[in-house]
């Protein structure tokens, strides 16, 4: 199984607006209809009692395998999911993508 974490550093003053954007955006896309798609979670930052403030939003998706995820990145659903991005000034840096494979 493949877990993909797309991370978005968001400026503190835009956290609420970005959370609303994510909820609305995900409901408009058909990622859940893609072959090999298993699950999605939207993760909002929470301050750590030991590490201070956190500004990283994460979209976590789970896929059956890497070919399924790669096929999604070439799909119309993927293109649509990136059409209505929020303003650049909401972000504190560039998004990043991390891909993991579960240990069985």
C-alpha cells in the first residue's frame, strides 16, 4: 500500500480560510472514484505542547499501489483538483509531496 502526504505550509492568518478551502475543494473532486484509491484524510495543524506552533496542512491519500497513484496523477480528476488553488500569499512556503510504502 502507498501513502502519499502532500504538505502545505500555510501562514497563520490564513489557516481558517485554507481549512474551508480544503473541505470545499475535496468535495468537488472525484479522487475516490479513481482505480486503486483507498482513503483520504485532511489533516489540520495543531500546536505541539513541546514544539510550539505548527502551520503544516496535510492531504493524506492511500493507494493500492504505486501504479494506481501514478495513473491518478495523469488523470482529469488530478488536473481538476489543481485548478482552483488559493492565492499564493496564503502559503508560508512551497508544498511538498512525500510518498511512503507500508511495511507488511
